[in-house]
C-alpha cells in the first residue's frame, strides 16, 4: 500500500528546512498563565466536571439500587426484561451519549482555542 502524502516534517528521510526551536519552559509557563489558556481550561472544566459528577451519581444510584432495592430492580417490565437490565443498558447508552456530547463540545469550543494557542506558540509570539 502506498500513499501520496509526504512523511511528517523532520522524520527520517526528509530534509528539514529550518528547524524551529521548541518553546522553552518559560514560554509554556507564560501561556499557562495567560487569560486565553484560563478560558480554555474553564471551558473544559465547565463541561467535564458537571457531567462527570452527574455520571458518577447516576452510576452510584444504579449500584445502590442493585444492592438495596432488589425487589424493585427485579420488577419485570415485559417478557424477561426487568428494571435492572434496562438501567444497566442505560449506563452504556449514557456513556456513549457523554462521549458524543464531549466530542461535539471539544470540536466547537476547545479545539479552536487550543489551535489558536498552539499557533501562537509555534509562531514564537
């Protein structure tokens, strides 16, 4: 299998035009303390922390119901399908829903901000 794409810049077999210096620790620290980075971090935290807490609470509810409300969890809804099975499968659905929501959030809010910070660092600003 061959590809038309060139190897990444600086990889073996490709000449490096003018190697740029990596950002220094001081530059990373300056970016980390910038308002732009704080906004990025805040945007991530405002999404991730509430959903994490909500999912852990939801999972804990499922575990507690399984442990202490066996009769309720064993309630048949239809055929051999009971409340425990439905709530257990809902855990998987919730996981995929959160992953999808995070993917959308990251693409819309986090990635553009991170790309701007990265571009500024690479430009040496």
